[in-house]
C-alpha cells in the first residue's frame, strides 16, 4: 500500500518536472518512508487521544523517535509490517502505562533501565543492510545516540524524583529502543554467519 502511493507521488513529481526521472527510485523510497512515519505518528496520536495519554505521546515523540533515528536496529521487511509493528508496540506501551503508571518507582525497573542503557552506549548505531552508514555517519550517529541517552536518562531521573508518572513512559521507550537495537544486532550477526558459511 505505502509503496504504491509512494510510486504515484513519484510519478506526479516526475510528470510535473519537480524530480528528474533518474531520481525516481530515491523519490519513491523517500516518499514511502515519509508516508510510513507520518502514518505511525498519526496512529500514535489517535491512540493517545482516545486513551487520554497525550503525555505518553509527548514521550514517544521526544524520547523514542530521536533515539530510534540514531541508534538504528531492527527494521521490518515491508512498510506495512513496519506500520503494524509500530502501531502495536505503541498500543502496548500505552496499555503498560495505564496498568502500571508508577512502574518508574519500582527499584528493579530502575535497574532494568540502567541495564538497557548499556547496549546503546556499547553498540549504537546498529546498521541495517538496506541503509549502510559511512564511517563519518556512523561516528556522528554514535555520538548523537550517546548524547540522547544521557539526556533521556537525566529526564528520567528528574521525573522520577518529582514522582511524575511520565517517567514510566520515558523508561518504557528507552527499553523498547534498546530491545529493537539488540534484535537488529542479533539479526546482523546471524546474516553475517550465514554469508561466512556459504
């Protein structure tokens, strides 16, 4: 669905001479990524409005989205699967916050948060085969990832000290990002070992 719409957008841009025909593939890819990301944000916003969890949405936009951009990790094979996984993940995080709003105050949860920060510091960014990074991009993304996780950790500590339940949202989104990063790292290693065996 997303690819077909992106192809139509590229066709219109080429037809109107806004984009050169040689850039068609890049235009389709860019339009598809933009459509999926906007759909994910719109779906998260609708879920947040319906569940009255706008602060959770704010944490999603300020914590998860920037981290995800720079840390990398698991990527679905199609845009549709990406959309479904992201929507389901967001709905589950809302459910977690609704069921356990004070999860941030749980001592083991704080230890878990610290443990989940470690992979970001050690391994970010985790590349995807469809989006390889140059040495400069890798270095830049690594520095930004570490800076973001430091800021996010500080936000968590401040919210925790203020007994603010938004700390639970911050903790959950850091955990989700770390898990997606570790899954991506695992998939990369499995694929490399398969290539070496051939």
